[in-house]
């Protein structure tokens, strides 16, 4: 009779250990999810700022191209506008 009691106790102990591991894994997953969401939230303003920094040089480049089509652009105007447009993109994409 005693051996049956010990077997049941060991089985319950193993089940409790498995349950504890599962709960711990769930907690770790929730912590990882919270950390990831926080990092995304912190990165979002920087992404918006980057988009705004690209917008103005892109508009300037488009205006320079239109002036070149009309024949009213200064020498190298499109080249310089293109450099201002590409340089911020290069910094953002730099590893």
C-alpha cells in the first residue's frame, strides 16, 4: 500500500513541476511581448521623424526636376537636390 502512495505522490509532484514550468514559460512570453511592444512604441517617433526628414528633400528634388524640364534650373541644381535627398536615406539605411 505504501508504494502506491509514493507513486501517486511522485506523479503529483511531476505534474506540479510541469505546471510550474508551463506557468513560467507563459510569464516569460508575456514579458517578451511587453518588452517588444515597448521597443516598437519607442521606435515609432523616430520612424516618423525619419519620414519627415526625407519628405522635404524629396519635394525639393521634384521641384528641381520640374525646373529642369522647363529649362529654368540652375546648373547642377538637380544634382545637389539629389544629393540632399540621398544623403539622409543613406544615414537611415546605414547598418
